[in-house]
C-alpha cells in the first residue's frame, strides 16, 4: 500500500522532533564535555546562511538551519519503521 507524501513528511518530521526531545532529556543526565554528550547531544548545523535585507522601511531576514545529531537519526529510523507498519 502506497503512502501519501504528506504522511511520509509528517512521520519523518515527528521522528526528528522526538529524537531532538530525547537528545535534550539525555543531556540532563550527562556530564558536560563527556564522550557520550558529544555523541548524543552535540549537533551538526546544515543549511544556507542567514540573509538580511534592509529595505529602508522594513528589515527582512531569511534563512534556516537543520540540526542533526545521533538521536535525530535514530528518531527518523524509528519513525520510518512505524510508517512501514502504519496502514
């Protein structure tokens, strides 16, 4: 059975959010600077740089960043497995 694109995007987005929440919860119990913290909590930023336009009457700022860490990847994997069994 084929899944709609909206269902796939929603599931993967929820997987990333759940992974980020678990990452923050794990950070509460780890020592700062430990190897476990570097593995589970620290993230890699990905995305275009922020662009700022000053148009005299309005200032516009565009940009976004995606933060990846191990828990986000695990969250996406778990969400994809849940999507596999979802009807």
